[in-house]
C-alpha cells in the first residue's frame, strides 16, 4: 500500500506545481491591469495640471517653453510605446553581419 500511495502523491505534487505556474500569468495580468489603470489615471491628472499652466492670468510663459514641455512629453510617450513594441516583437533586435558570397 505504501508503494501505491507514493505515485499519486508525486503526481499531486506535480499537478500542484503546474497549477501554481498556470495561475502565475493570471496574477501577472491582474497586477498589470491594476498598475496600468493607476498609472494612466495618475498621468492624466498630471497632464491636466500641466494644461492648467496655460492660464495667462496666473502664469507667464514663452511659446518656446511650451514647445519644449510638449516635445519632452512626446519623447517620453514614444519611449514607453517602443518598450511595449520591443517586448511584443520578442525583445531587443539581434545583430548579425551580412555574409558575402564566396566567404566561408
């Protein structure tokens, strides 16, 4: 009987590991959704505050300064988007030299 109980325990342990691994993407997904919503909402609030700086009654600014602010914001957004696109494409691009014909 001890021999008969040993294999099911071993299988149970393997199933338990598989179950925990199968749950991991779900936890990662939940964490992504929670943090993405929180961070995007926080960013939206900050952008509203930047927009509030356009009130000439309370603030003095030059058009060049406004352009500089939005250029920087656009660069940051583009950088974040590229990180998502790089991950979707399989990470960093790999380098390989072009091989000329006749060279071994």
